[in-house]
C-alpha cells in the first residue's frame, strides 16, 4: 500500500513539475565530467533517432510488444469459499508475460555498432473479481521479474569485440513487512573488451529547475543510474532530465560503450514504471 501511495505522489509531482528539471549531480563528480543532453522523442517509445553529444543512432526498428497472461482460480478452504461466495467474489491468480525487442545502429562519428536489444517482464498477482455494483475487479501485483539485454556488434570486424549489456530487477511482496515499500532497485553489467562496468540504481531526492534553483522532493525516487569501474563512478544517466554525465578521463572506447548503453536503456518500453528507473 505504501508503494502505491508513493507512485501516486510521484506521478502528481512529475505532472506538476517543470519539464526542464534535472537531477542534482554531486559537485565533485560534475567538475570532472562532461554533460551530454539526450535528444530523444517522447518517453523512448518512438522510432526516431537518439542523439547525445557526438553520439547518435539510426531510426529505431521495433518488433511487436507482446503480452500474454494466464488466469488460475485459486483453491480455497471451505470457510474461505463460503465467505467469497457470500460477497459474490472470485479469487484467482494472474500471471502475465510481456516481451519487447528493438534494434538500431549507433555511431560515435568514427565507428558504428549494431545494437540488438530485448526485454521481458514476468509479473504475478492476485485478482479479485465480482459482478456486484461496488466492485468489479481488483488486482494486486505481488511479484515481478524483469530482464533487459543488449548486444553491441561492431559493423567492421577489425574494430574490436562486441560489448554486452545486462540489466535486471525484481521484487516479491511475500518477503516484505506490512506497509513496507517493495524494493525496485535495478542493477546490471556492461561488459566491454577491456572493462566490466557495474550499473547501480540511484535514488534521487534533489532536483534542479531551468533557472538553476535546487528543490527537494518529498521522497527519493530512482531517477538515475551510476556506471562504476571498481568502486569509482565513471558515468551517470539522468533518466528524468535526459542527460548523460561522462568522466573526462575515460578512454574513447569506454565512453562510446557507455553512450551506446545509454541509448539502449532510454529506448526501452516495458521498464518505464515510476520507481524502476
């Protein structure tokens, strides 16, 4: 319940907020990084190219976004069955599987890679269904598992090995305490020819408007991703303000890999819920 309230408050805050707002980047990192504003149509569900600084993509080719579900009527004890029948309520479980895939080419102005990406979410929950006037159907999500992967293949074989991106997130209400918010943190790995970078969700509570004024939100929301080499942060994706911050001292191939991963992450369609990046 607490999580649902946070989602509603977050949606209202975003609806009323200034569209030019950005997350507050720590000054220490900002001084050593380069900011690349991300040019992307809508929320990433379109097909238009993505641009950020010297990096750009082709038009995005998308497959069909598919969803399939299965409903099972729960087996209840006699007492539970009689109580549900009294209120004309049927209780069951609903399992839904959603899949999407897309592809595009990415270039840093010198070399190009082909990006092949796919994502899947499996969610399960309880559904209360009734033919009465006061309630028709109520669904409560109890768990979900999400996975996203992308492969970056150099179009010229002499330009090096492919890179791989894997991200994941999940939660299970059964392990939560009453009124405790579920954990929507998302993590992952970006594996390049020379490095393995870890990806971590960052919960943000302070934002900056178009006039440079800093504001505090009533609660922290995961609006950013950190890329790390070892324990050091080397890049930050601002998923709200649509900005990529890259550490200046990164080598050219690592910068390109992070920028390519950013275009893939921001082009997803399934993982767009508040609180999941």
